[in-house]
């Protein structure tokens, strides 16, 4: 189920009730999730489930789910499975005949796409680009993409990514860059690739970013 990506008021009543009813909550960081649950006044057992252990604990986790009435999966922020752990567990649950339900809620890329001002009736979600191996291959494969593209990026790689966008998509390609969505310092920059490079060269990137890039016209 999705957790707030910033503002704690974004969590739904259905999420809160489901957390209260859960026998176990699987979470990326138990310390992070514990703070949220304490804020909501909920006391439930937590178990670590993240990208570094999801393969090694999968079999044990499935056994725990089969022995429990209700197990919930949350990410640190946003919706599990969207650039966060979740896919492997969901797929295995389906294979094992375990019922899986998704509760709608916050997702950073949806919010950024909606406020970008770029076409969003058709888009492709690319998440984080590969850090090294496969990065150039991925960018080359997107050069002819006509749909709006959505990327996640960290502050220390933002400029590198924008410079590579200039190489592969041209300096006049329009984009929107949102950071800290629903948080106190939420900000969205809109312009073209070259203008964005100049902007973030003069202003050090801070926070987590969602880049919405115009497709090829």
C-alpha cells in the first residue's frame, strides 16, 4: 500500500484502517515505517523487506504470508513496486494463489506528470536510468520515443543526466523537473534542456527529482 511521499495528510483512511488490521507490515526501513505508524497511533509487527534482501527472504516471507490473515507491504514513500521493492513478491504471491490487492494512493511520478504541462495521455515511465552499464543503450533506445518520458533522478546525478539528454534529445526539448513533491520545499522547474542545465548549474540540486521529458515531435 502507498505511504505519503511528503505530507503525512496524504495517507488515506483506507490505508490507515488496513495498517490497523494487518498482522504484519513488510517495509523497506523498519525505523522509517515505525515513525509513520507511531504518528498514526498504530502498533503492528514490522519486518524488513527491501531491494537488498527481497530475493533471500522471499521463500520465508511467502510462508509468513500464508500463515497470517493479512500482510501489508509498504515502501518508504509512495507506491511499492514503482521503483521500489514489490514486483517479485506480488508475482510470487500470484503464482502461489495468494490474493493480492492494491490500495490507490500517492505516487511521485503521477503527480509530476500531471503538473508538467506536457502531454500525459500517452507516456512511458523509465524510472532511474542505469548508473553505468546500459545507460547509453537506454538513452539511444529512447531517441525516437514520441511519448512523454518520465524519469526518477537523484540530486548528485541530475546535471549528468541533463547533459546526456542534450546529447541524445537536443537542447530545445521541453521538460519539467519536480522535486520534493508534497513536501515543504516542493518546486517544479519548466523549460527546455539547455535552460535546465544552466538553472541547475547555478542552483545546487537538492532533494529527489522527477523529470518529465517531451517526446520527439
